[in-house]
């Protein structure tokens, strides 16, 4: 019998072994474990019979006066209570290595792994943006570099107003799907803005060294953000400012592009052909 979650209470007969890694383990007075018992629990109570050895790790182990362990009892607990009348056929000893020998915990992923993964994912997105929209990406980076405070201000305004608009849409039943779709689009927009913010930072750093190149600026900006984001508190503030910078610069570039198209005369937007007339001066 094996159990690896919750609380386990044994009241009947188990012919084989019992292996329990649980919150609480109780071998009731009416219970019989045919062979050995291995438990790692916060609280373990043995009031019944264990024909073989018993090995217990955890916080508290109690042998009730009706407990009967036929073999050895090995334990590693903070509190061991053995009531009068409890019998152990073999030896009783404490072994502090039992806790280390317990089930292996889920390994923690080091924080730097997430930082490296985020760097390459953002780098891939930046490469796509620079490759597909080189002129527009250049304008975003230039706007953020030349007007950083204005871009950050626009980013703050954008970050506040968009959730309010989505919330207004969510109030009505009809607007709920629009609000959900808008939230997804906004999340993607924020991701793109964070990459553009890193690009802007990298381009600005290169300009200080009289160097250029938006491709190199992208790599440098993402690298600086990935490193500084690891600093407690300060890293979070820095990353947020870079996001606001990219968000404002991106919003301003989109608005400039939109206004440019609106102000372009229709005859200049239409494709030229042999049958089309040229407007007179």
C-alpha cells in the first residue's frame, strides 16, 4: 500500500508493506500491517500492530499503549511519545538521516534560468519586429531615445486608460467578449512594448559611445534589462520604467503613423497607372 497525499488512516488489515508520505498517518488500534511500515508525515500515530519494522520521519510520532511493533523502530521526529504498554520487538533508535532519505522534493528551477529564457524569447520577438518593420522599429527607438520623459508619460497614461476602457466594456454582457479579446491584445502589446523599451535603452547606450546599430542595440538592451532585473526591488522598478518607455514610444509612433496616413491626399495613396489622370497644379 502506497499513499503520497492527504491524510491516511488504516483501520483494517494490510497484508503487505505500507509506504505513506502524507500529512497525517494513523494506524488505528484495529489495524494490522502485515509487513513493514515506512512513513513520512507531520503527525504519525501507531495504535495497532506492525508485524515488521517501522520507519517513521516527520514532526511527531506517538506509540499508543496498544501499539505493537514486531521488528525494529527507527525514527527521526521532533517529538516522540511512547505510552506505557506500547511494545517493540526489536530495537528503538533515532536516525537523523531518515529525513534526507525521504522522497526527493521537486527541484527548484534557478532564477537565472528564467532570466536566460526570457532574454532569448524577447530577442526572438525583437528580431521579428526589426526584420518585418525596420523603419517603424527605428522610429519607435528614436522617439523613445530623443523624448524619454514624454514617452514614459504617454506610457503611464496608456497603462492607466486601457484597463479602464476594457473594464467599461466588461460591465455589459455584450461587451464581455470584446473586453476579453482586448485584454489579450493589450497583453501582447505590452510584451512588444517591453522589447521596444529594451531596444530604445540599447540604442541610447550605444549613442553614448558614439556607436550605432539597432540590431546591436536590441541585444545590448535586452542583456542590460535581464541583468538588472535580477536586483531585488530596484530591478523591478527599472524593468517597469523600461516598459513604460517602450509603451509610450510605441503608442506615439503608431499615432504618428496614423496621422500621417490621414493627412496624405488620396491621389497620392492611389497607385499610378496609364489610364489615371495627373491632378493639375
